[in-house]
C-alpha cells in the first residue's frame, strides 16, 4: 500500500514531501488553512459520522486493520484529539492503548514488544496514545539509551511498519505540532484550572526545559520515518478545532481509498421472510 496523497493544507502540506528533508521550523503550528473556527466545528460533525460508517464496513470487510499513532510534546493534545475525532466511532471496533513509562516486564523485553501486542486485529482500529516512537523521543531526549542505540531504531521502526503494511495494517501517524508559547499557555491552564490540575506533574516543567531537544527529536522522527507505506502527518495543533479536522479528514480519506465492502450475502438470504 502506498499513499501518494500529500493532502494540501492551504500552502502547508499535511504530509511533508518524501523527496526533501523535513524542516520543522517551516511548519507553522498555528496554521489553519484559511479556515475559521466556525467552519471547522461545522465540518468535523459529518467527518465523525463518516468515520463511524467506514469503521463499520472495515469491521464487516475484515481485510484490513488500522493503526492510528499520535505523537506530540506534553499538552500537544493527544487525548483531546482522540476524544474529539473518535467521539462517534463505536467502541466495539476500536481501542485506545496508552503508553507511559515502561514497567518491569516491558523493560525485560525488546522495545517493540509492548506495542506489537496492542496492534489491531483485522477489522479493527487501534489508537496509540504515544507509541514505539518514544524509543527515539523521550528515550533519546532523557538519555535513557545512548545515541548508538536510538540511531539504529529509525531503520528498525521503518522495517516494522513495512511489515505491518505487508500484513494489511494501515499505519496512520499524526505528529501534533504546537508552538512553545501555546505549550506555556496550556501548562499554565493545567496549574490554574482545578479540573485540569490532575493532569499536571511538576516534571512537566523540567520536560519543558528540553523543548529544543524534543524539537530536534521530532524533526528526525519525521525525516527518517516519513515513508510512502507509513507517512507522517504533520498536524498544525495550536488550534484544537483545526487539528481535529486535519486528523479526521486524513483518516476518512485513507479509509475511503481502501474500497471497503460488506461481504456478499450468503445464498438464499436475500428475500427470506423472517417469521
Ligand atoms: P502521559 O501520556 O502524559 O500520561 O505520560 C506518559 C509518560 O510516560 C510521559 O512522561 C512519557 O515521557 C513517558 N514515557 C512514555 N514512553 C516512555 C518510554 N519508552 N520510556 C520512558 N518514558 C516513557
Ligand atoms: Mg499526556
């Protein structure tokens, strides 16, 4: 499977061109493709419903699995995107896997183990809230592993995604790109708003000091792993309403390309009278 659709987003492509090095500073996190908030809030409604319809056929069709990966710095909006975009998708065909600090059992295995276990079965969607990309993000930034280790991982990840693609798992990767100012505002909101305080950890402030190192790590993640079989979508995420539309549009477009079908009705069923 390949995705040649560079989904235009005003003058800023959602999928960076494959033939050029991705430069993170050229991508504006506040980009809105000329859309207003009202337009976005209107567009997202039918997109959610369409996604649910497509998920139903995906389940009946049973040929493909969908792996949705969300990455982004703290406060980029990974949780919010999941809540908004998948609001209408039924829970039967869809599950969310959150990946935090690995536990003892996970650390005793190869780094891909805990992620591979949560990959979707045919007919289903798995949403990864963080993913194996943390192996080249937090583990690089916090020097949990040495450079010689994380440098090898881009090729390993590309090979893993190639394998998933060969197995008819469609890999959809979204990098939620926010600005440093926007992160400050969102962290401040977590401190000030009693309903958001539970999300705040004092470590968040230390992590913010690593902003530049994280930006380099995100840049390399997109540079090295933006492949035709599993392209990165760079989502301008300062405006939540636009972020959700970009992600929902990309999912709907990709699922529509799969030409999903309900299985043929068994012989003798059509016209049957139920008594
Ligand atoms: P959250 O997703 O905001 O609830 O937080 C999850 C935390 O787990 C974040 O601080 C991540 O940096 C951390 N985390 C995720 N994956 C890894 C990993 N492979 N190694 C170390 N920390 C991780
Ligand atoms: Mg979080």
